[in-house]
């Protein structure tokens, strides 16, 4: 991939992601927000592809776009009664939120540019294209993340049970 | 040429938007969506570092997998809480749930 | 008979004391039987004392036993008892007359609600009196002395529901207590001088240093105690009032024994009085006080109409005779008179009690008269007592009084004259009494007199027998001299002139009395020839105005002083105390304010500050989760910035 297309794709995706994210945090209709969230997730998935992480990109689409957004939409529907377009969606802290966000971006920018582009000791284009077997090896190979992997599965189980318990309608 | 700095800045921007959303949104579901945005920003960072810093071992991608897992769990719990909250108090705006207030 | 008997002499006071305890604790159940217990106690004491007397009469050596009582620092104080001839005489007098009076009392007090209480007191009295007599030291003597004083108080006030009895008891107690102070001071003085309270060391010290002024002072102090107890001038005022008590009490305590304790004390401490020689100051004082008392009391007795008051003043007068006898060196005579007087005065008192008992508790002689026919036994015995007191030979009083007058004449002629006058008056007022009570016709016919029961008359007869005969002990061969005296003084010979003088004096008194009252017995009280004396009679009737004078010079100033002191107490001392109190209150008020505003203020300030902080700080708890999150985020930012820039 040459430089131009790469740059073009990056900026396009960046615009998509950031724009969608802005919509998510500013729109009054929460359902619209959810849809813009999907757009943002898809943009992020594109970025992953751009970064040669096709597996993660797939996972991103499957989990975020597929599962989480649907979950969110279900939650929205379940709580539909108090949701209204005309309801004010931002609270009194929103100016402070702006300040916080800007300050974070400024901080990271300052760090990034303060280190003159050499923050991570990396120069130039990486050449190795990781394959999916690499990820599998990293996750499950010798001396790798088997234990955290298992714990993560346990965590998912616990979260699932917990979610059911919390959300279950008390029948009494 | 797109460098790691671009990605860092992008993720920082996305994260900043998430911060704003978490702080400013009233709707609990909206807050959860913003949290997802922030997690995505982190993931972008992870993948970018995996690509540029440790291309051989793809540690960043492994971490991204874990983050996605945790995010899924978090969203499940969070939405369950929201539903429970709604059921008990008939409200889901965070600033209205202030029983712990003075 | 061995002198080993004497070893048990200490039991003598114990027996009546046991009787006392029994009556005190079981009296309400014993009721009239308590009289038998008391009589038994007294008779037991007599049975113990009588062998002692016999042993001593046979010339046994006096014994004295000490036991260690207490050690105060270096001072070791021994108590103990002794039996010598003087003690033996006193023991006999107390136990024998006491027994008779106890028997008499059981009849006299018949039906009194306080019957067993009376006998409890009597037994306690007997115990105290015997303790006094048996003591070989001043401490035990003082204990007995106070004991008899207490019993005297209790018995005078026996009918305490009568205000007059109550007052009399108080008066007796306070006046004798005045004398007791002297005795106590004398004992202290002797102890500080000799370091001992026992008689023997003190008296031998006095004999060794006859010119020590200390012993004279001590003798005078002791004599002051005797003055109080024996009702000598000027502390005699309590004895006539003491007649408020039951008559047996008057006979036992206020005639025969307790009042004689003063005489006994002087006799016992004779070594101290003799220390300055035969004409020592102490003896002079004793003699003069004695004769003044004898004369004064005799004059008062003349003008009294109460049958017991006459006897009371007669007792004072006779006690004065005893003191007089001791004071003029007639030691034996004094003690001898003590003994004879105990018999015949007890007889007279019991006789008067019998009269009063038979006359339905009326004591005014002016209402009596002609009782000779109604009370033959009482009259006969009373007559013997009268003769003995008046000094008619061969009855008891003659011998002892004659001996006293004899000593007086040898020593001090003015005293002799006053004594003779007193003897004359004695014969006169006794004749007057006899005539008023027994001769002629009963003046107050509303009262139906009767003879007393045998339980009362039999003791009278026994006493009459002794009153008649006991004088002969001294008369024949002066055996009493050998018996009572220490043997230093030559026995006074029986002097015929003196005997004639005293006989003449007695005869004159009796003759005068007979001519005034006996020949033509009074028909009405207004016919009393003494009334012709006018103001002198009033003076005598009012007892030389002693009570009034004491009221003016002692009691009123005393009351004034106490009132002043009371006011001083109220105003100044209480004022000071109150001032302290007020100051304390003021101070505490200030302290309270300090507490309230400073200390509490500080505490409250802490609370208030905490509260303010809390009130202010709680607004941080907005309940808005996102606000908290923001703060956390800001903290993170600060930390990061600090890490990046500041910490390098």
C-alpha cells in the first residue's frame, strides 16, 4: 500500500470515527447515538485493518458492532419510557467535560510532540506482517497468556451470571 | 506517512470525546456508550503499538483481545445495572440517582 | 480464819454487778423477782465481806493486789484492790446496810412500774460503791466515784416524769460534777508528781516530803471532790433536792453510803492532808468547812417542815461533823461517826420512808402528828434513831459525836463551840420532828395512816438494834482505834468533862424541843413557835438563800456567758463559716462561668468547627457520580503532569 492511499484511508477513517463519536456524545436521541456508535466501531475496525490486525478487526465487528450495540439497543428499548428526544441529554457538568477532554488531548499531544516524534523509539515502516497464528501463539503458546486467557473466560462467565442475576425480574 | 503518533493522537482525540461523554451525558446508557468509545480508543493505541513497536510478538493485539473481553463483560453488567436501576427507581438519568447526596 | 479469804475480796463488787446484769437483761421477765435477784446479789456481797471484816478485826495484815492495766509510753499504770481495816469497815457498812435497805425497798417500791429498773440501779450502785471502797488506786476509786454519781443521778431522777425529780437529778449531777473536777485534777496532779496512781506510792511520797506544797494543793483538790460528793458547804445544795428520789435511795445513797464516800476519800487520803502536820492548811480547811457545814445545815434543818428535808439537812450537818472530826485530827472519830451515822441515818430515812409510805406519800410534817399509835413499830425504831442522832448515851451517835467534839476542843476552841452549837441544834430539830410526826393528834385528818408491812419494819428493827449498840464498839476500850487507825495517833481518852458537855448540849436541845413541841403538841400548823422568829425563820426556811445566791452569782452569769458565746458563735463564727461558704460559692460561680464559657467553649468550638467543616464539606457530596469521576480524572492529570515535568 502506498503512502497516499494509506494516508487517505487513515484520515477518512479518523474523520468517520471522530465524527461518529462526536455525534454519540452530542445527539439527543439515544437511539441515534447508538447508531452512530456503530459507525464509530466500524471505523475503528477499519483502522485495525489498516494496522494489519485483521483478526482484531473481525473481533471488533463481531463483538462491538454485533453484540454490544445490540445489547445497548435492547437496554434502550427496555428503558424507553423515560427516554425522550426532547429530554435534555447533557447535565450541568458538560463544560467541565469539555475542559477535561481538551486537557487530555492537550496533554497527550504535548507528550507526543514534546518527545519530537521519538517517544517510543520507533522509526520508519514496520515490515513484518503478523499473521493470525502469531496471535494464537502469543495467546496460547509456551510462556504466554494462557492463564490470563482462562481468567478472562472465567470473568466472562461471572459477568454473564452476574448480569442475569442483577437484571432478573424479582418474581414476588 | 502515517506514524504511530498519528494513531496516538487519534486515539487521544477519541478518548477525549469519551471523557466528555462520560462526564456530560445524563443517560446511563449513553454513559456506557462513551465508556465503549474510550475502550476503543485504547484498543486503537494497543493495535498501533503492536504494529509499530513489537511487530514480531503482537503483544498489543493480545491485549486488545483481553480489553474487548473485559469490555463485553462490563457492558453486560452495566446494562444489567441500568435495567435494574430503571426497574427500581423508574429513572436512568445518572444525575437523578443521587440518594447518596447530602 | 485465814487471811486467804481476803484474796477473794475482789469478788465483792462482782456479785451485785452480776445481779445488775441479770436484772438489766431479764428484768422485764423477772418483774418482782428482780428484787430477790438484787437482794441476793447484795446479800452475797455481804456474805463475802463479812469474813473479810472478821479477819481484819482479828488483826490480819492488810492486803493489796495490783495487776497491770495499761502502758502509756513509759508510764505503767497498775490497778488493784486492797483490803485494810478502813475498807473492811466501809464494806460492812455498805453491804450490811445495803442489804437491809434492799429488803426494805422490795416492800417500799411495791407496785411501781419501774420496779426492776429500780433494783438494777441499786445493784449497779452497790457495785460502784464497793469498787470505790476496794480500790487501791485513784483511778479505780474515781471510776467507782463516778459510778455512784451516775447511779445517784439515775435514782434521784427515778420518777423522771416528775419535773421536780428531773431537775433535782440534773442539779445533783452538775453540782457533784463540779466537785469531781477537783478530784480529777487532784489525781492528775498526784500522778504528775509521783508517776503513780496507786495509794501506797503516793502516800509514802507524801510522808517523805511533808512540806511539799504540791501535796497540800492535791489534798485541797481532793477535798473539793469530797465537798461535792458529801454535800459540804458550799456544794451542799444538791442533797436536799435529791430527796425527790425514792426514800430507800435517800437512805442508802444520800445518807449511808455515797455521801459518806467523800468522808471516806478524805480518810483514805489522810496521809496527804496530814503532810503539813497536825495543823496543816489542808486539815484546817477540812475542819472549818466541816464545822460551817454542820452548823449551817443544822440551822436550816430546824426550819424545814418536810420530813425528808429535815433528815437531808441533818445528813449534811452530820457529814460536816465527820469532816470536822477528820479536820481536827480525830481520824478515828470521823470514821467512827461515819459508821454510826450510816446506821442511824439509814434507820431514820427508812423510818421516814415508812411514815411516808403509811401516810400515803405525804411528806409535810405539819399534816402529821399522833402517828405513834398508828405506827408503833415505826415509832419505836424511829425513836431509837432519834436518840442516836441527838446524842443520847448509850446510843451510837453519842459516842462518836462526843469523840469528835473532844478532838475539836483539844485542837481548836472556836470550832468546838460551833460544833457544840450544831449538836445542840441537832437535838432540837430532831425533837421537833419527833413531836411533830408522832406526838399529839393528826392535823390533816383526811389521810388514813397505816403501819407498813413487815418487810419494811423488820429492817428497821435490825437497824435500830445496831444503832443502839454499835456505839459501844468505840466506847469500850477504844477497840475501834486499833481497828481503824494506822496507829500513829494516841487514842483519845474518854474525857468526862467533854462527855458532860455533849450530854448537856444534847439534853438542852431535847429539853427546848420538848418544851416547845412536846408538852403541848401542835394543833394547827400556824401554831409553830418558830414562826415567832420572824425574818430569821424565813431566812432559815429558805436555806440561807443559797439557791438564790447561786442562781445570781453562778447560774445567771453562766447563762449570760453562754448566751453571749452563743451569739458570738452565731454572729462571728457562723458568720466566718458562712463567709467562707459565700466566697466558695462566688468562686465556684466564677469557676462555673470559666467552665461554661472557656472549657466548654473550647470543647464546643471543636464540635462547631467540625460541624462547620462537615456542613460545608458535605456539599462536595453532590451524589453526581460523574462529578466524582471528573475529580478522579483531574487527580490523574495532576499526577501525570507532576510525573512528567515536576519530578524530573
